């Protein structure tokens, strides 16, 4: 399952590193959804691509970061038309 999350554009770089380190300690690797993006609104969006990733567990792991985390959600499943 994939889990997406977004960090606030106001979050410091130290906070971003802390979030990524917290996930890494839990065996989850987060990648930037838009790696080359410079605009903070898009550059702070991340995705975890792992069968072990569960949105509720990721949200619980990031709860201590408060308002630095804007949202955590599962990947949207789309039906082909």
C-alpha cells in the first residue's frame, strides 16, 4: 500500500529531517512525490511505497510533529472507465 503525506511549507528543514528519520526508524522510506519541485507546496509532499505502510500507523508515528504534518492519506484507488 502507498501512503501519502504532506508537511507544512512552514516546517523547518530540521523538522522535515526529523519526520523522515522517524519513519526510517520504523522501517519506512518516504520519497518526495515531486523530487525536482522547488515550490514548497509541492516539494513537501511525500509518498511511502511499502506493503507494510498503513495510513493509521503513519499518522500515529507523525502525531508528535503536530501542525508540521498537514495530512496523511492512503493512495487513491481509481477504477478505469
